[in-house]
C-alpha cells in the first residue's frame, strides 16, 4: 500500500495519466473504429479457423 501511495503522489504520474486521457478523448472515434475493425477481423479469423 505504501508503494502505491507514493506513485499517486508523483506529479509525473498525474501528467502522464492526463496526457493519455487527453489523447484518448481527442482520438476517441479513431480508437472506436479501430476496435471495431479488430473485433471484425477476430470474428472472421475464428469463423475460418473452424
């Protein structure tokens, strides 16, 4: 518990988390479309492997 508390008190950790959240929100439609493409590709591979 002590180690986790020091990580959350690190300002660099908050900066990195905010940076990645900002990138995710900015490119949310791109990630959504990419996720759908991966799901479709995975479904096609499962269908043809059987």
